[in-house]
C-alpha cells in the first residue's frame, strides 16, 4: 500500500494540483506524505524543507533536468532549502524557460496563423503550450507534440540544461536527498543508472507505461547502497499510482 507519493507536480510548473488541493487528493489516495517536485523550480509557498498542510506531510522538493555524457536525465532533490547556488541556477533556468516559451509560441502562431491563448511566464512548459494549441487550432494535445513542438519538430526550441556535475552540486548543497528519477524512461537505462554512484537514491517505484525489468535498478541500489524512492509523477489530481509503502517510507524519513 502506497503511503508516500514522492513525485508530484503543481501549478507552480506543469501540474494541476495546488497546495490547497493537495490534502484532498492525498486523502482520496490514502497517502500521508507527498513530495512537491516541480520542474526546475522551488515552490514559493513552501519556505521549509518539510511542512504540514491540513495534516498532510509535504516534502519540499524539485525535479532538475541535467545533461550527462550519455544524454539528459532528471534528478529529484528532497528536503529543499533556498541556497544561493540553487536559487541562482533556478533563476537562470526560469529566464530560459520564459524566453524559450515565447519563441515556441511565436513559431506556432506564425506557422498556424493563429493567436494562442497563452503568454510566456515563469514555470511555462511545452504541456502548457500544447494545451493552448489544442484550444486554438485543429490539433489535439498529442498532435501538438507529435507535429509541432516535440523534439525535431518545426516549432521546437531546445532548453538550457545544466551539466550533471553542476546540478548535483547545487542539489547536494540544498537538499537532504538527491535521487535519479524514473531510470527506465531513458533510452539507455543502464547508462542512466551509472549516475547513481554520485547520488543518494533512485526512484525505484514509478508508474511506467510499459513493463520493465527492475533487476538493473535493484542491482544499483545494492551496489551503491542507495535509498529507494518512488512516486506517481502526478500532473493531474490522482495521487498514489506509485510510491513508498510504510517500511520504505520510514527509511526515507530517517534519511530526510
């Protein structure tokens, strides 16, 4: 039974949940602990590493994309504090997000000859733009990614992404736990798991949309003495699709 969902996004990045709606969503899922891990952004209304909101334990976290020699991976930081290094990195990334979002919007509007009902802002991501495209054109949300704003599509703009070493250093200074997110979502999971030698944990439990052989991540956990984390990567209101049971949660809390 999942009692802790440690990978949740809010409207602070590209999710639908807010701090106000989190307790009800957690209660519906039977979850007692949630980690808010917005993309490249700390939550402005979580001033402490761990908070309690209407009886729900909320861990302040972040999901940070970084570049490695083998490709891009996502890191999860838990128990986040606002350090100068991480704050500066986030500010640079958010400035890039706004500029990138504005460019993608301009390209889509010019290509489709429509005006999208969206403006570039902090936290903007391609999901927001895809929703705007679906509202203003004949493209569906999925088609927007597949034909317009996905990688290698005509309106795509790459992101500014910090190097793995820089990202880990910033997270280590600011967070109690640094983990590799969803290892089986990468093209080369084995290569991604090699990053764990510099980390504290790995996201062992995740709602993949395909069957995975978990033996590689289990070997990494044993070889690198990693903490096993887990979460649903929730962007909508449903929590608890994956996460930690009571025993794994106790280990996480002790490390946090």
